[in-house]
């Protein structure tokens, strides 16, 4: 009995400070293989892979990672010029809805039914079931208080571009390769006009990856950067970084990333049953816990949990500038061209 009590006490000590998520339902009837193209960060993919293995032990799920721009190029190659090619994937989880509109128009998506989406989801979805929001990214500003005070940095997207004291010490991602950056410049050009791009160019904004921008923020080379909130939250959590998120006073830019299923006759494994099961799992409370653990916001209306060190999701929704996804798709080339004409992009 003493040994038993000792073991229980030891287990209690080992578990202190550790959060355990209850295992969700296991579906052993879902079999075969599913390939998912995604722009989620690799660490989030690793978590999701293990979780899906537990939920569907007889299903092989393979993720292929790439930025939205590189995935679009890959898919375009697989489609071919005649838009009738077979894709090497079965599902997509990419950065923003504009690409979902395009793939639906091309006839490459399969509608998936989930239970009561209007009652459950707090972001828009395709009413025919061709795509659903699965994770929400948040474009914000960030700065390093080790080098600058809050009073020395911009607190609006407008000042980020127009404040001349920031000339040469600001950074953002490339909208030609980043779906979230493309969404951001679409929203900001709607809000401030194409003059916003000209102001960015005059302020000599650096166009580079988020990881490079964060590194420059840590060394003080950059004063402020435009970046996804999740990147800052992760580095604060992993490295105890002091870099701080600025939720701009003129609004945040929320980007619901979508999950889509490729039409059966155009997919790699034609496993619609598994794709439907994965979609429903992703949009369940169990699946959404892994979205939060990936420092992204959840999509369910009744969720009160937020990513590490973030603020209430509904508060962000109230501050959302909004993105015109139809414009982001149909005027994509024009928006990118206007940006390129105003801002120097490294080759």
C-alpha cells in the first residue's frame, strides 16, 4: 500500500503544470490514404499528424508543406494549361479564402457537409460546402521594447507606412509569395487606396520573410514589422522573447484559412470518406485545440480559449478591417502590380 501511495504521489508531481487534452473519439473504420497540402508551420503539422493518427489509426495522412504562393504554383503545374490534370493531393489547408474561390470556379473542389455550420462557425464559409474556415490568422504589427518604447513605434497600419521616422526600419512579407501578405495589402488598399503602397515605398519598407523580420526586430535593425500574430506568440512562448504584439488602432486583419477537399475524380487517392471525416474532426472541439496550440485562433462560436498570450478572439473580430475576398481573387494581378510598382522587392 505504501508503494502504491508513493507511485500515486510521484505521478501527481510529474503531472503538475502539464496540460493534458482528453483523447477524442477514435474511428477505426476510416482507412486508406489522404495527402494534404498546407501552409501551416511545420511544428503545427507535426502536432496535427500525431493527433490525426490517434483519431484515425487505420488512415495514413501525409502533409506537404509550402507557402501559399509555392503551393499555388505547384497546383497550377499539376492542373496543366487545360485545367484538367489530377492533383497529387486530396485536401488543401491554405492561407486565405480567395484561392478557395478560384479552385471552386475551376471545378476542382468537392462539397463536404458538416453539421449546423451556421450555428457553429463564427467566420464565413461556402454555403454549398466547398470550403470552411479552419484556423484564423491575424496580421498585426510588432516591436522590441528592448530597443524602442511604445511611444516610439506606430500603433496604426497607416502610421506604419506614412510615419517618416520609420524610413528604412520597417519590414513586411512579400504578397507575391505569401497569401496572408496578399490579403493584408488587399485590405489596406481598400482602406487607404493604392497611395498606401506608395507610402510604403517612400518609407523604404523591407520585403522579406517573417523569420528574417523577427531576427531584425531582435537585433534592433528593424523598429516595427508587419507580421502574423502567431509568429510573435510562438517566439514569446518558446524563447521567452520580449517582442510585443501591437493590435493596430485602425484595425487588425483577420485571415480565415480554409480547408477544402479536392473533387474525387481530380484527387490523388479519391478518398472522400476520409476527407469528410478529417474536415469534421478539424472543426470539432478536439481538432480546434490543436489550432490553438499552433498559436492560431479557433473558428467555433462557443470557443472562449485563445492562443498563448493573445487576446479575446471576439474582440479581434470587432476590430477586423475585413478583406474583400472576391477582389483579392479577381483583382489579384492588378493589386500585385500596383504594389510592385511602388515597393522595391528583392529578386
